[in-house]
C-alpha cells in the first residue's frame, strides 16, 4: 500500500490523499486550501498526472474536503465519486455555492483563475456522484479491471459525527486494510450524536490532528460552555447590544441554531428573531428535511419552525441597525472578506456595546483569527478590505467544537490497533503532539506524518 499526501500545504489545508492498493488508486477527499487563492489552493494533482484513478471517495462536504472535486474530474474524467447518502444531498449545493463565491472573488479581488469550474460543469458531473448508506461495503475498482480478473478492494462509510453526512472511510484489500477518519467528533453535539466507529479495526489508520495543539482545561465540560454562552448572550441583550456568532453555513450554523432554540425554550435566553444568511437557511432546511434519517438528538426539532429565522438580504448587514439587542448567526466562520460575518464585524468591532462570540476554530491568519486574539483597545490589521481597526467590542470564545478532542483520538488509536498511524489534517504542532504521545503509549506502532507531496509505503 502506498499513501500520497496531495495537500498543497503542511497545515489543515486542502485534504486529498491517494491510496494505491493492489493495482488500484483511490483519491480520498478533494478539497481546496482555505488560505490559498486560485490554483495555488488545489491539491497537487500533477503528482498523479497520467495515472489512472479508479474512484474518489468523500468524507464530508466542507470545502477543505470537497471543494476541488470538479477539478479532480477534469484530470480524471472516468472516476466515480462515492460518498455517504446524506452527503449526496449536499454536494451539488456546496459546489454550486463555490462557483458563486469564485465568480464574486474574480470580480472583487481580481483572481483570474476563478472560477475553477462552472455551474454547467457541476450539473454535467452530477451523474458521477453516488451516495451510499453507512455500513454498506461496496466495490470501487474500475469496471475494466474487475473484468480483467483483478481483485476488487472495497469501501465502507462509517458515521463520523462531525457534520451531516460526515464519514470515516474503511478501505479493504485482499491483504490489508486502511481506515481514514476524515474529520471526526466522538462526543455528542447539540444535534449530531458522536461518531459510530466502535467496531473499526485496521492495519493502517490515517487520522485528523486538528486539536492536537490544544488541551481541555481542568473541569471543562460542554454543558458549562453552553451555560456560559447563555449567560453571555443574556448579558449583552440586557445592555441592548448585539451578538454576532460567525459560523460555517453547513454544520456549525445548524448546531448553534439548535442550541439557541433549546436555550430559548428553556427560558435561559429571551425568545427573539435570529438573523441568518441565505446559504445558512438552505442547509438548515436540509437538516430539517433529513432529521429522521440522521443519527441525531432532538430528531423532532425543526429549526425553521422552532426559531423565528430572519434571512438577511445581500448587503443588508451594512444597513441594519445595531441597537435593541439583535442576534446574528452569519457565515463565514473565519470571517473571510466579503462575507456577511466579515462585513457585520467591521461595524461592530469599534463599538463597546457589541459582542462577537466565536464557537469554533478560526485560523490565526484569517480576519476572524486576528480579531480573536486582539486585546481590548488594540489596533490591528483586520483584513485588506477592512484595513486597520481598533477593538472596542467584547470578544469571547466558547469551545463547542465539532472535532474530536486529542485524548479521544489517542484512545481511538488504541481501540483500532493499527501497525501504522498516518498523521494529517493539522498544524505542525498538532501532528508533533500526536507523534510524541503515540510513541510514548505505543512504541511498536509506526508513526508517520508525510508532508505536502510526500508519500509513505506501508
């Protein structure tokens, strides 16, 4: 078995792994790098140019895992794209939104490479997308290879608990097995229950390391964080300020909306309208429609019914009054330029009555990440669009992550019992922590962390 890392950077970046097994090649994920623009953010497809790719398997529909699928199919037009059944309902909407974003960035930021693919291409490629139920073993080898009598490796999707449709991938060959966690969450979130990886055993384990660089403080609990969030929202509303919670449109937004609905129903925060963006509304409706087919809590909770959701029209965040206590849950989670969260934050940063509450990861090199670490009264560069700003507003972070805590991943490695662990999807510090702790716990396990463009033979 050979595993090749196509991520163009040595950080979380664009998830893309090629597995070569018994004469077959599988691309696991095909993302885009969130901090690179144009073709620089694509996986390193040139490293497998001219080779035959049998199939592409998707772990989930976040852009850093799925955003370059149409480009991969430009290189490998015969490959079929395999994913969980729930991801199948999301992927076309995610990719069409990517086209809209790229077209806008071409105009606003002058990026000539964009769009990397078109709406027509997404529509034309849709027949190559196939969705499968969790825990169903399927063959993925190219048809002509099975006709030639070659053994056919199999693929099985396991519920990863990270977001709607997220999956860990089990790849089985005649002699060896590989399990790829994708992005995984072992603890229950507000809506989604934790990953169902209980029976996973594999020779090779490829794991995400997102939270390897942070530990949980003593006495931490998700319930305490939720109580702290409720108290903070109540405090801001009492002083007639507004709260902005920047969130990714798919996954984070629905988790936060569910949390707000439950807090309002319990009387912990006042019932009031919640302002969201149009894309957040689209994915919220899908979460509602697929509620009874999802391994989740509160399956009868319909967010579009439980909450008074107000969809902000394009440009409305620049005009809406920031008085009287309003509650915003807006994209994007890292406050990328020309997004609703970015533009509203620009209006709020200099106002001491306003509050911005982070509920997930924000890369330090993004506008959200820079705001998150800025001290009260500090002047800093927020973004090229926003320029220099002085932070007067309240900024808080609430650890409501959809990623596995690092200790839970260590325990998972022990349960799987692999001979080799491959570390990916994390910072250098995160991978280093996992390597050190895994070697201390399991000195006989081979630990490897292939960098950008590097491969490992197993």
